[in-house]
């Protein structure tokens, strides 16, 4: 499962996204049943290219991203803190050295996006100064954080009716070696229409 720094970061930006990460089923045979509220679309999907990376398209989240190796693609249905039904679409992968990559799309049934979602990402434990970014016409922030031996690079992008969260999680001592892969993952993200 995700380390505390990323779980807190996801929960800070979108409360259900942190819950989605915790509900994610462990790697298993595709024939095994998923936990309640989780729709496992694909496990171990993708065909890596010569560089070892795969283009991963979310089945239900309408986004794509490049990940190292194979990926899992699933959806979690739950409720936000205020009781509003919320759907979280996730593409996740694990790279060399246990480095974790996750792209998440959070959609509330009422179409609202928390106005403070971007600013809260900068308040995760060990977060550096948030960097304002624009990706595919979406405003967002990028934050690097390091806490208790774990580190992450996180992006939150706000659309009118959804929130995208991208994370690369690693041990703090891997930071220098991870940055090229983190950049490749983050820069490859593309929204593909409404979820």
C-alpha cells in the first residue's frame, strides 16, 4: 500500500483518493474477486516498449499516462466526507526498486471540485514549496515531499468537474535516481475528455 506521505497527500487533495489507494486490491490473479466498491478493470496490463515503459489508458477515467512495466487499472466507488457519491479512477504501476506510480481521477456525483484541493497538497508532511503548473489547459500544483525516509513527487490538476492526482512514491535515498522517471510519468499525463 502507499506510504503515509502519499496517503496523506492524496487525502489532503481529495479525501476519497486516499481511501481509494488504501482499498486497492493487492496484485492477484484476475479471476479473484475485488473488494466491495472496487471494479478491477485490468491487472498487469500493457506491453512495455523497448525502453520498458507502457502507455496506460484508464478504462473509465478518460486519461492516459506512461508507466514503467505493467499497470493495474481500477475504479473505486464510495462517498466523500459530506456523503456525496464519489468515483475514483486509478492507474498504478510499480517500477524498479519499489518505486510506485499512480494517476488518479476523482469525480463527485454533484460535479463539484473542492476549491482548496490544490492548496492542501502543499500541506502534506515534509512538503516543499508548491509550484504552480498548467498541463493540457488545467491549472495545478506540483509538490515534492520527504518525510520519515519516504519521498514523493505529487501533482494535482483541477478541471471544472474533476480532480487529477499524480504521484511518484519512493524511498528518500532514491530521489536523485528517480527524478528522470518521475518527470517522464508526470509529463506524459493527458486527460481524454470527461470521465
